[in-house]
C-alpha cells in the first residue's frame, strides 16, 4: 500500500513534524464542495489525528455526510460533483480530492461504512475478502488470515466463525453492520469512515459497535458522523461541529462538550438549537 | 377533552369505512377486467386446442411438409425455429446486455446519451416488417448472405435488441445505490464493480427481458417472410455436430430454413380444411415452445434468486 502511495503522490509536501503521540493522519484545508450548482461545504479546515476517533456532529443537512464522503471520493460516482481545496493524507501530503489523484487509489486507502448495513449478496467470508480480492490478493491462507483478523477486530468473529460460507443477508442488522466494518478493515485502511453506523440499529447492537470503535482506535484512524451527542462524547477524542456547510468549532471532545467556545456549538449540544 | 377524543374516533371510523368501500370497488373492477382479459385469451387458446390438439402425433413432428395434408408435418419448421432462436439468443443477449450495461454504468450522461436512450426505446416500437426490409436490403442484397438461418437470427436479434437493452438498463437501475457505493467503496474499479456486483444482482431482471424478447421473436412472421425465407422446406440443415473432427460444424448457419409461424401462415392460406387443422396444430406446438422457454427462464430465475439475494 505504501509503495502505491509514493508512486501516485503528485506533490509531496513536508509533513509538520509532531510528537509521535499527536501525529496528524490527514489535514482538511479550505475544502469547498459543490453538488453541481449547490455549494454544500464552505472552506472546511480541520486535522484528523492519527489513531484517534474524530466525530463530526451537527444538525441534519449541515454537510456531515458530504464532508465524510469527500475523504473517499464517493461523490465522484455522480456527475456534477466538484471539490476545491485539499484533504492531505499524511505523511506524504497526497491530496485526496485532487483531480489528478485517481479516486480508486483513494478508496484503496480509505475504507467506508455506510448508514444502512449493505453487505454484498455473497457469503460472509466473501464479503470480508472482497476488499482483498479487489487488491489482487489471491493467496488462500493469507486471505483467510486477514478475514479472521478483520472479523475479530469488528467483534463478530465469535458469532460467525462456524458459518462463514452462509449468505451475509442471513445475519441480523447489527451483525451485518459489524460485517461491513470488518469488510472495510480487512485491507487495513489508513482511514476508516463511518457515516451514522448505528442509526439503523437497536441499543444493544449500538453499544457493541461503540465499544468496538473505541478498541479500533488503537490500530486505525476513525472519522465518524453521528447524530447522537452521547455517542460522540463517549467514543470520540476530537469533535467537529458543523452548521450550514461550515465548520463552526473543532477541538478535543471533552472541551467541546464541557466548554465550547462558540455559542452555536453550546446551543446545539445542550439541545437549544434552532 | 373526552368529547373531542370521541369525535375524533368517529371521524377515524368514517375514514376507515370510506377507504374500505374504495378498496371494494377497486377490487370488483379489477376482477371484472381480469375475467374479460383471461376469458378472451382462454377462448383463443381453447379454440386452437380443439382444432389442433388431435392432429399432433409423433409423425406430425417428424415429417416434412407435403402436398397431402394428412402426410404433412412440421419437422423442418420446428428445427428451423429452434436454430433461428439459438442464433437470435446468441447475438441479441450478449449485445443487448453489453449495450445496456455500457449505457448505464460507463457512458457519461449528456445530450448524446439522452438521444440514444430515447431512440433505443423508440426502436422497440418500430413495426417488425421494417426490420425485415432492412435485413432484406442489407444482409440479403448488399452483403449477399442469402435467405439463411444466420440472416433470420440476425434480423430477429435486431428486432429484440431494444427490449434486451431496456430490460438490462432497468435491472441495473433497480440496484440500490448502497450496493454500488459500497462496491466502489472497497476500491473496486468499474469493471470489477460491474462484473462482480452489478451483473449478479441484475441477472434475474436481465433474464426476464431476454425471455420477453425471445418470446416475441419466436412468433414473428413478417420480417422472416420479408427476407424471403422459403415456405416449403423438405430437408434439414446440416447437423451442427459431426462424427469426424473438428466435430462441430457451422454449415447449418448458411442453410435455407422455414419457421413455425411461416408454416402456419402457409397452411392457413390453403383452401382445404385439413390444412387448417395442420395450422392449428402448429399453433399449439408454437405455444408449447414459448411456454417451455418461459418455464426454463422461471427455473433459471429461481436458481439465481436462491444464490443471489440483495
Ligand atoms: N446529491 C445531492 N445533490 C444536491 N444536494 C445535496 C445532495 N446530497 C446532499 N445535498 C445537500 O447538501 C447538504 C448537506 O447534506 P448532507 O447529506 O451532507 O447532510 P448531513 O449533515 O449528512 O445530514 P443528515 O444528518 O440528515 O444525514 C444538504 O443541504 C443537502 O440538501
Ligand atoms: Mg448524513
């Protein structure tokens, strides 16, 4: 993966030297985004800390999903999408939203889990292995090892280990969502994007996924969009608050929730918004 | 307080009653329409069965046409229909599915693709005789291919190509955007997304379109007559498999042929009543062939549904 990054990196900027425990994984700077005529993001700038969980919160329609989907260029599937500015992936400073960077290369480095669990209509094993096959990995024992590791990371191994050949749609909604997390984790992405991963799930399944996200942060950098204030407070290290396509405030989660500097943020997290 | 609640309850009840009555009226109208349509269809099929069923025998299936009605059979016709349908399927399905997938997944959406889209849909409504004329001018005269099974298959595939294309596009469009997004999300390229995720999920819909197209083609008479297919064929095309290497033989593609609808048409235009019975029997067989094709499609779809579920 690293070689691919070096080859495709068009402009290598010097990464800001930071202490090892505070490294930046990615840096969003002055990011604008348009759906055809409509500008959905206005000059968003924020850092994504390495091996931390960054939460994006804000009222419905403020552009949380739009921002998240810039990170893996899924907008490129639809005509009229336009980016301006940069999301630099460290340490090389590869600009993920640059027109000269192939979106497929971006998606090979950045995994995503969507709001609605959407396993492929294949077996459980094939679902998790799909990302590996796409990367040309064919070695049976290596694929099996990686699938097992990903399923364990996604805290679903115990439930599926003796039915890996069964169709994925036989799983419950919460299990399907964890399967999708495993599918995103298997190729060891540099960034894991989660768009309201628990909004379609019951409290127990939600709790499972929350605790797994907290564990994941040891190995992966996670960016999560959530509507649930409590969830953001529980699992994230940094929080970004957005409103009308703008980033209003970014900071340590504790500071955002206990001592926000902007009134809008305070109103939102105390439920006095709009 | 309770007064309002009771009144609201009354309103709700009245609303439910109105809805019930609407449901009932719609149901009755629906059943009446269904009976009229089914009744008409049943009468036609029953008429055909009464006339023709008694005439069907092993000899009828294994004899060539003859001037004597009692000795005539449909051997050359059903073999011709089978072979022409094979050619049609082999050409129309890959081309139509390929074009449909390209238009839906690859082609950029602009004015040109809009024009193509409208025209493909319009082509499905062009009278079949026009296709026959096109084939006569192009395949038979310009390319000098003659009145062969290959040309018959070509003209029928042109005829049903729009049906297959439209069905493919609709099947692809019906795939939830979440599946596409997550397939691209794992880093797959277009080819991988299409081959491993889109196509398997779209297969049942594509299959339905292909069978609708082939069912239309199997009964077509006008374009086949237009290209000048013979109505009296007393021999079979060369066998596609041979006993000597290379064991496979494509000579049959260049053989003259007739098909079931032409045989039927030919016999109905004779004055003798015995030939009309033959025509009815041919119609029954043609119906059976169509039903068999549909049955095969239902079976395939069932198999696919069991392995692929979205
Ligand atoms: N495909 C699209 N085309 C045009 N505008 C869009 C499109 N998708 C979203 N938008 C607009 O962009 C803005 C941001 O949408 P986005 O989906 O990012 O909001 P969100 O913060 O994720 O909201 P929610 O919490 O409801 O999911 C909204 O005003 C929305 O109407
Ligand atoms: Mg959203």
